[in-house]
C-alpha cells in the first residue's frame, strides 16, 4: 500500500539548506499573509478562511479550547509570508534549484502514485515567538476553480463535500524547515480527522511531503510561547543583517528584534500531479471547467437532499456558514 506521506531527514545538502536561509535574507521584507481573493457573491462579510479561524477560536490548536480573546487569537495566527515562485515566475533569485529539486519530484511521484509532476508554487512562512497556525486543510484547486477566482473557504468546502472529485487537481505539498527555533512542531492527522494526531519537530533541513489539501494539519506554538508585540495587518518583518530581524508595526515603528534562532522559518513547495498526459491536457486547455453558479447549485442540492435546507437559499453570508458547518468536520483528537 502506498504511503500517504514521507518524511525527509535530512532533506538537502548542508550548502543547499544554508542557501534557503540566505534567500530569506535577500528577500529582505516579509509581510503578513494577505488574502488573495474576494468573496464576491458569496459570504462577502466573512474572512477567506473563516472555517479554520472559527474552529481555532472555539477549540484552539490542541482541542482544549482557546480562552484568548478574538483579537489575541488573530495575533497568534497572523504570520508572515512571501512567495518565492509561482508558475513560471521566479520571484526570489536562487530558489530555482529548490523549485525543481529532483528529490521533491521523485517523492511526489512516490507518495501520489502520479508520474507527471508539475512544480507550481514555492512560498515561505515565518512565525514569531508565541505564534501558531490553526488546524486546517490547505486550499485545493479544481478545473475552473482556484484561489484567484473563488473564495478559499469555498474551495475547501468543495473538497470536503466530495462532490467535485472528478474536477480536482491533485496537489502534492512539501513543507520544509530551516533555522534553529526548537518550537512550532508540525501537527497533522494522517489517518483522517477522527484518527490520532501526530507531530513532526520543525528541525533544520528536514521536510515532509504530504497531501495537505486532505490531511488536517497546523503548527504548534513557537517558543517562547508568550506573545509580546502586536502583529496587526500591515506589520513587517525586515532582515537587518548580522542575524537580526526587525518587527515593525503599520506605522513603521520597531516593536521587537529577533535573531534567526527566535523565528520558525518554513518553505512550502506545491506541485500539480497528473496520472497521464490526457489529464494534464484537460487541466491546461481549461476544457470542462467549473463555474461559481454551478458549484453553488450542486452544494445547494446536496443541502436539500440532506434536509439541511428546506426554504429558499439564504443570504450569502448565512449560506456560506451553512455550507462550512455541513461539510467540514474538524479533528478533535488530542496529541498522541
């Protein structure tokens, strides 16, 4: 039976791993994760990943419940992200060998059982002390439906509904870690949301390749676990040289200094995986693509068949909440 994930320890050569740190330094400035699409026509008043955010506020990352105020919860999960490569566009010089790394391509084929692997995106995340990431599944893609055209929560709902499997584009994700912070382990549920929770330490030059679109996962709190400065939208994390990073607020005022050992630095690699050239061609030529109206009609029909919706379709925000509540089931298991 094919494994659903594979750990790589070590992942790269020492020189290659060091280069990944240098790329972040050359990037210079990291900004807080920005939303990439609008919820136009469906759930406009809701955050892109309100599914994960609401679950985090109710249960925290460990399932015990999160007693923080909503504003504090936002501080803990407002991490920093920069894109290094997207499609054919290289945005961080020096990342090219990583983008097409032969080990990534080979392990993606092994884990997915799909021989055609097309690297799609590389992005880096930095979490500061006290931050963590809510348990979630990543944003999937379907023919005609991706995060540039559809709300992210809707794409996640589509996957968990199981109603659009024939349109899904399988994506392999490799999460790799570089740097010396001992906290922020990668928590995941490889046997499904009702299975045991496992964790992998975020050790320098290690990685895991896994289907993060279907496997629930998150990041445990980065040490030290107390969070001090506020990290609001518009904050920046800037490399100052000499191993130093500066955290500044929206007004450009420095509120904290960190060294590399204080920060949790990860790089995610995503690739489309196809079983054959015909499947790849259907994706590339955009034949038989989904539309938003078609997606919503299919989901509405499913709600009616389950008896969840009996009246007319509610307003967009209520309809969005109804869809997430019906189709997404988050893990409640404690760490095993």
